[in-house]
């Protein structure tokens, strides 16, 4: 492998190493979605905090902290929401303390989502698999390029 190919090889190895972590996050979200689809309960929750974060590349993620009670047991969870929900409920006048509809898994009430908050459970799985394929494909390309 030439010195010009080493940084590219490191990129491909990094993609292979990162892919299981991204897949784990996607599978965790998919598990939550499956439990909610099977047997979900509903209750009212209160937004305790809402915030937007930006990555160095400019990607935005929106999160709200919600407190709710199920069978007299209090829960406080950190939930991801889509930009539409965030703009409608947080940026346009809603403040901490606003009530929102919460769907929770009856088997594990700590697994919850905001009704209408949006979530893409397959995004993490798809991105993790893409990272892995990118890394393996790139390493194969460098291997064959080095052997020519």
C-alpha cells in the first residue's frame, strides 16, 4: 500500500469499526418501535426541556425531555423528534410545561415516543449497514489495487 493510500485505508477501517455501533443504535430504536406497535399505552406527558444540537457538519437533531406517569410511577425520558414537531411545538411558542400525548410500551413504560413526534427506526440500521459495506468494499478495492 502506497503512502497516498494509507489515509484512505484508515477511512475504510474506521467505517468498518463504526458500523456495529450505528447498527446497535438502529436496532435499539427498532426494538422500541416493535414494542410500541405490539402493545402500547397512552398518557399525557409534560415537556421539561427541549433543545437542538448541530454536528460539525451542520446536521441537526432535535430532542425533548418529557416527564410522564404510568400507574403512579414517574418516568422522565429523552426523546428524539423530527424537525416538524420541534418547529411546531417548541420554536413556535410552546414552552417547557406543554402537555403532549405519549405512547409507551406496556411491557416497559420507560420505552416511549411522542405521538406525532416522528421517528425513523430504519435509518440507523440502514446507515450502519451502508458504513460496513463501504468499508469492506473500499478495503477490497485497495487490496486489489495494491496487487496489480
